[in-house]
C-alpha cells in the first residue's frame, strides 16, 4: 500500500494505482475525457491534470502512478487555469449544436463544462471539422464533434481488432477516421457499435430509425415486433433505472402503448435456433462434417468472419440468427396464419445490437422482393420513442408477449450473455443424445467475462469440446488457433461484443461495472422462467408439428438457414 | 577566441569512415579499455566525469546508463538519437561527417556498460549523405573487429544498424522516436515508465544524442579529471554550437560549456548588415533575447537562472532588418505543421498561437491578445504531453518578456491611440 496526500487529505491505495484511482477513493471529482475505465491509459486529452509537488509540469492523474509521500493538489490555480484553457481549446474546435445532439443528455464534454462551471466567452474563433458519414445502416459518424480522445480507435482496434478506425493527419488536422477516408459502409467496419459505446460525445452515434417506425405505426400496416433477449435487461437502464433492472412485462406494455400491434419474443426463435443448430452440430459430428462448428447469431461476428476469416465460412453454422429466423417466419407462416399479405406486415426488431441493422439489410434475408425485417431499433432508440411519447416507464403494468411466438425458455433468454448460446445448446444436445434428464442445468465453465472459455462436456460416448469467445479481439485469437489447427473443438460460440449481447452497441452506454449487473440479471431471468430448455418449449414443438416438420428439414433449410460471402476484398 | 576541439578532431587529413585510420589517430583506445572494465566501472567513470546529455534536457549520462543497467532483461538496446530536426542545428551532421567512429565507439561502450548488444542509429531522413557514410563506417568497424561478435577478442557482442526516420520533427523526442522505430505513428509516450525501464519493443533502452555519445570515448581515454577541466563545474566538457542566421561566419563550432554568448557573436563575425536585434538560443523551440542581453554564459545553469534554454546549441542571430512578427509566424507555422496531434494543448494550442500572431501581423490584435498568448502558453508549457508542446510557445513567451514592444507596436491603431 502507498500513502499520499491529496488536497490535504491522507489516502492509502494499492501500489501501482494512479492518482485518479486515489482521488476516487477520496470522492474527489476529476474531469476526464480520454480516460475510459475499460481501456488502457492514453493520457492525451490532459483534462485530468493535477499538480504533483516536485514535478516540473502538471501531470495527468489518469496515468501518473502514486508514490509514497506524494503530495497532490487537484484544484490549485495552476490546475484550474490549465483545465479551463484545455476545455476552451476543445470547445473552440467542436460543433456545439448541443440542443439537438443525440448525446445531449449524456455528453461527457457537456457534463464536464457544466461541472467545471465553465461559462466564459471563447477567446478563439470556432473551427468546425467537416465530415458527416451516414453511409452505414448502423453507425453515424459526425467528425465535427470529434474531440480526438481516441476511445473509438481503442475500442475498434485494440479490443475488437476490426481496424476500421485510424488516425489521420497531424496537429490541428488530426482526425480519427476510416482507413484512406473511405465511408464507413465500405470500410472493414463490422457494425458492432463498440465505438459508439466508447465515444464520450456525439461524434459516433447509432443510426436513428425511429421515424420509420412512427410512420409504420401511423400507416395501415400491421406492425409486428420481436424483442431480443438482452432488451428486457437493458431497456429500463436506458430509461434511467439501475443497470440489471429486468422489465420484460413493462416493455411489452410500453410497446403496445406506442401503437405496435403485436409484440413477440425473440427468445422463441432463440429456442428454435437451438433445435436447428443442435441438430446441425450432431449431424456434422456424426457425418464427418466441417468442425469446429461456429455459432452464427452475432451479425458483427459474421461480417468479421467474412472479412478476416473467409477460409472458415464452412465452419459457420448455416442457421440464420434468431432475428432473421423470426423475420422469415413472420412473413411466411405467420402472415399466412392470420390471412395477411407479407407486404402488409411491418416487421420491427428491438435489438441490443447495431449490427442487426446491417444484417436486416442483407439481400439474402428476404424473399420475393421484400425484406424479412423492415426495420431494426436498438434499445437506445426504443427508449427514445418511449420517452418522447411521454410514457412513464417506471410505473407501467406488465403485459404478456403475444401468441403464438410469445413463449421463450431460460435457454433462449441466456442468448443475451456470452456463453449463453453454448449453454443452451449443451442443455438440449445432452438430453436429446442421451435421452437422460440433465441434473445440473448450469454450465458455469462457459459463463462469465473471461475472454476465451473452454469446457469438455461428456455427452453419451463423446466428450464434446467447446470454446466460447466474446469481443472480436478474443475471437481473433481463437480463430488464429483454429486456423493453425492448434485446437480441436467441436463447437465454438463467438459473440462480437464484449460480454455478449448485453454488451451490444445498441444498449445504453456501458462499462464492465454495469455489465456485471446486467449479466447477473440474465441468469436471474433464466432461473425464474418455468422452462429452461429449448427442446421443452411447447410453442417450438407446435411450430414443427404444424409447419416446419423436423429440425434441418426441407422447410427449415428454406426459411431458417442461410449462406455467407467472402468479403476479404474490403481489405484490399 | 579559439575553438576548443575535443570532439571535432583537428586532424582532418584522414578518411573519417575508415576504422583503421581512426584507430591510428587514437580512436578505439577507449573501447580497448572498456572491454577490460566491469559495467560498474564504466558507469562510475561516466558518473564521475559529470557528462550530461547534449540533446537539450541535460540529464546526467552516467545515471541514465545505470537505470538501464539495473533493469534486468533478456534484451536491451542502445539508441543513438540522430534525428537532428531542430531548425538551425547541424552539429550531429558535422560529427558524423568528421568523426563517425567516435559515436560508434561511444555506442559500443554504452552497450557494454548497460548490457545491451544491439544499437540503432535513428538517422533523420534528410541526411542521406550521412547514411551512406555511416554505412561504410559501420562496415569498416565490423571488418576490424570493433563491432559484431567477440569485440576485440572479448566475449562481448555488439552491433549497430541504421534506422531512417520519415521526416517528423516530433520523432526527435525519445519516446516518439521509439514508436517510429516500432513502425507506429510518431507520437510521444506517457512517462513513466521511462525508456530506461520500458523502451524499444518494451525493453530497457538507453537513448542518447549523437554529441553525448561522441564524448564517451574521450572520457574513457583521458579520464574524468581531464574532462572536468573543460566547461563549467556542473556541466563539464565542450559544446557544439551552430551559429546561424544573419551572422557573417555561420557554422558548427566547438567551445567549452559556459562560453560567453557575446564572444560567440564576435567569433561569428557579427551580423552582416545593420545592428543585432535579437538572438534565439537552442533552435525554434528556444528562447529569444534582445541585443542588450548578449552578455550571458552559455551553460544550462546560467541560462536556466535567466529563464533561458541551451537546447541543441543552435544560436540564431537576427539583425534589425528582420520583422520579429514574421519570424514568430514562421516559428508557429513550423509547430502547427509538426505537432503530432496527440495531446490537446499542443494540437489545438499551436494553431491558436499562430492565429494570434497573425492578428499582430495584420494589425488587428488588441492588448488582451498578449495576455491570451501568455495564458495559453502557460497551459501548453505545463500540460502538454511531451517536450514539443511544452517548448513550442517559448519563442512567443520570451519575446513578450524580452521584447514586448514588438507586440505593442502592432496592436490595433485605435487602441494604440486611445
């Protein structure tokens, strides 16, 4: 432990701590911009400078290590003047359309200016960088607001290893932008939205599709929505409640109040995915198919694989994602069942994910000239609609999801967390293969936030070797091992976002502390559901009986399975 | 006044790239001694000599080596900073062109002292002729057993390669230089950790200026006591000064540390025309003084006591035909071009200082603009990440301090009259 004095107060912290860590212990607020609790130190914004006795110049508290007996002043005249000037320099190079900025409410720069009591007239002429990029269906880039903190670049390159963001030019013209200035849609971006989650200001935001949904609600079309597993975990948080507040019933009520006609549960197609994917896995194992089989639920991961690992497309499960399966069923089976033409149904997905917007635009996910999914809203966008409609979310009563796709199991629900698809698959594959009842449903080896998790699960005569990776940096490590044939797994789950879907780019702004609470909520919801195995979902059995026939059957292949493309040309 | 040539050999009649001829003239004697010495002995000799870094910061060389020596590692590096980018400075080039082997010898001895077997000379891209010459010198050293495996029959190994920079001024900053060698964007790293602990490729790395390394063989050959006979008590040895600007005899000259600036001015043959108006010490990132401040000893302590800097040893003489505002504009244009863009004060601040200087240029400035420049400069000096942003406002700050009339003469007329 190291003892030091900050603003006259003694504090003791662990060796290797930074001054910022120590100030937190004393509850002293220090303005930070480039600092992010989930990222490495950058020390470039200089907002957090403090005066350390014996140091010639001010030091960034986010980076400067504590030493025994150190004396620190966090609001001396020198510090106040430097911070105020640095803020002024940033503001004079920032597009200040705050009143109608999507990040108005939670912009870190605005909050810092407010907390610092900065209300001077700027002494420097305002320069606004040019560059508005709306090419991507998922993410909007507005360079006029970028403050060069580098958090997006860290998220994209260091955590995700996608390399869609790079630093260009020098000095006053420095930009965090796409390689060679290409638009985001033509860049290697895989639409995961982790950059949106990392951005402290409004430079990276989610492509806003709420207006399309309002128009559909106002039209004669039947608006049918599906709600992904993670949404019930994070929507309340997006509306100001504690992270991990589960609001399944209120969510349905709110959507009905908005005017959405039918609200289904994507947990249902998550269960359906397990039936299809589990059957596919057993088929591959028994018939010498390509192994390891890798999950295909995460559209960010799919584009990553198509771009960086096109030699492993055959390893991807041919199953569509739960969203896409749902879309296909809505415009075929369901339309037919309720006697509507597919084009009279407006299909909306509520997702924790920005990449789902890209997935919905894939031409192969549709038929006869219309798309299976008309629009994807992220949690942030749905929260915005609920707020703007004046709905008091906190006090809403519960409503059940609609039939016939309103029933999901705990297995479907845990799709929202890393390791969830794997655990759900293991629960079903075990019972289907052995015919025995699984005593312990909790496969804890595949749970939690460790980057790459491994397990060997005895299923009958076979020891099934599995691995789970979340965050594409971890996926890259795992895939490099697969490519080099250093590992011999049967089944791999990969989720593009750190932590899985609860860490998706469409959720409210996160950090690992909030993520831990979300994760806890996922397994709570699983425990609370009456059914926890996909193959015991009666609605799924009914669908097979009435329409699909059998898993991996002819109808399934037509509607629920897909194919992939080599996109490595993006890198050329 | 005569030069005191210790580094720059007086004998210019031999081929500088030839290791044999360098040895004939007393070269590689220090290395012969060093291979017999323990690392501690070499470090102590350097500590005793009081040799301080000649790149600008003036850090004690012996202490720096001891940090690298004390950090255990399977690999260590010696990097020679030859990214001589400070405008008005050409001393490293002259050293390489006259006594390249003294730098090579200094690097090998430093390697023996800190436990490194690999040296890299980071050479600025603008010196292709030096690259050619150095390549030949290294080859000659290798051929004669001074470089490579089992140096001079000992069990020591050391080899040197040349890395050519890409033209960025900031890469003269030691951590940006390391980033550049690693193939990354030239941007300074946050310190600590210092390169002596976590340096090139994460390994302990000794980084020294060309001139500092060239001093090392002299000290080992002649001993610390001899070295301390030159220069000042706190900063012994000589210093290479690059006299430039409107001076009659521009060039690189070697004098004892602490030489008086007015003697340098006289040595340089004074200004070509008119009268001396100002002097800038240490390159564009250095201080500007007026003609009345010429009587000053050129050593780190004396200069620091007057709020001035020695920097790289460049001395720019400015006669009274020059417009100081034009000069400051030019300096700020340089920094706006060369800021790496990583930290806010430097990225944003240099452009704002340039804008303010231009207000004086077109007579649209106010008295408040002088305060704004001082206030902004203070933030840049104390809050920038690396030496570039900490030093770039120096010219403006010192001109305001020493030649305020330059600015007050140029403020808006109505304000001047009122």
